[in-house]
């Protein structure tokens, strides 16, 4: 089997399992307990926070461990917006993850916030000038993702953050898909808040991280014992935090070799598919895109039929966001790019890890061609 669905979840790294095991076996204490086992757990949690802070270039106190990227996004958006609502105005883009869009919709429905959605180009880019026009001095928060999970487009985050800073608007970026592939130094990005998810990096599901700059007010979502400096109550998942911090450090440390290799694999796959599959359309930006993701539409097919045919041939991939699996509706991201509904339902996404080999990509590329030809030949278009 060739696994090309890393944008949905990546396999857990062996080094991560090794780092986590003591916290699940011998050193399982509650980090809030005032005895030896609790203090051991507390030291492990502190070390994980320091390790993640080193990668992000921030203070450990600016980090909050969560149950994943969705909770981290919720805490960032609800927490910052409710702590300092200003004129109850929020700004986002048309291609955000549901964890952002649905959180903003909650703030609209239950707290009276107005939402301005900035459009994107046909390749998924937000124009910083368009963002600047949407902002007001009373905007409470702007949230635009670093890299899109469906089409791989990478936003000009620094330029977008600078537009927000010019009118003193806090800027949050969902960096879940960027982790391990793109720079994460928060000062260089210019962001006020940033979210990550462990299972995209090689840590287990159920671990996430939120960075919030300095003394930015944040209203907690979960109340109780005051853990995580009062921002996220509940006994900490120490093993999950250690796993996330370990995976984050490993992934960022591999970038120097992983990015060039993945970029070459991506470009090979794109060229092969476009050259051998009549009518195939690449989605996302050709220049500003993740190195490990290639997404296509195959008019005249059904994306689900292509996926099934690929799996029969030993290639596992997806049709887009795993969070929308089972929905009959076309991707909202693809529709925002101006792709018509019928074509959007033919989408297939390929994404991989640093461990994926050139041979894997070459075999997968040939399988894509054969699978699309087979689906078209059988007339499976719905």
C-alpha cells in the first residue's frame, strides 16, 4: 500500500512513541499533584512546552496544549474575540477549515459578531490589499490559514499579518497543514496567534497547540482547575504534549532535506498526471503551495470512483478534507476558487510525509492514470 493521505493524518513516528511511553507507564502522575510522580509529570510537561517554544521562537508561557487543532482554533477565535470584542467584527477568507468557519458562525449567531469573508484568487490566494479593505479599527480579530488543507495553497502570511498590525487588529493563522513543511517562527510570520495539530506531524490524534502572543486577552472555553495558566482547564494530557513537541521538533528539523525531496516528488506527480490524463486540472497555486500536496479535478469522472479504483490498485488518498467525508456537497474550497459544482465533485487529493519515496510517487502516478482511464471507460461519473 502507498499511503498518500497525510493531510488527513500522518503515521505516528517511532521516536514519538518512545518519548511518550514513560508518561503512559511508569511516569503517569498528574502534573498538578504535589508528590514525586506528579512532579516528574510536571517536569515532562514543562520540557515539552519549552521544546515547542524553541521551534516557534516564543516564550513557553505563550503556549497552550489542547486536544487538537479544532480546539486550538476554537480557543483562539472565541477566546480572543470574546475577551476583546471591540465592534464585534471578524474577518476571514473564503477557504478556511470548518474549525474556523463554524466557530466564526457561532460567534455570529450567539454573540452578534459580523463576519467579513475576503475572496480568494482562482488559485486560492488572499490579496493583502483586499484584506486591508475589509479591516476596520474596530475589527476584533482576523483569521486566515497558513496553508490550505485541500489544495495546498500557501498564503502570504507575513504580508497579511502586516496589514492587520497596521490597524492594530490581532491576526490568527491556522497552521495545522503548515507544520513540518513551512517556517513556524512566530516573530517572522508576524502573527498574534497560531494553531497546530499533533497528528499532522507524526504525533497521536488528540494533541494540539495554540500560541497566543504575550498578554493578549483570551477568554477560556473550558473552566475548572485553572490548568494551562487558566486558559484551558482540565488535567493535562502529558504524554500527548510530549508526543506533539517531539514530533514538531523532528518535523521542523527535517525540513532542510524533506522540503526539496517532497517538492521534486510533487512536481513529478503533477507533470505526469497533467501529461497523461486528458482534461486533468491542477487545483491550488502553482508557485505558492505545500511541497507535499497535489490536488486535481478529473472532469468526466466521480472523485469517489477514482478513489475506490486507486485503493484497489494499492494507493490510498482522499477527495479533500477528511472533516467533510461522507458529504454529498462539493468542496466549499473549490467552489470559492470558481470551480463549478460538477467539476468540484471530481476532486482527488494526494499528500505524503517525508518518509514517502520517489518510487512510491512514481508508482502512484502511473496508478492515477490507469484509475482515471478505467473509471471513464466504465462510465462511473456519479
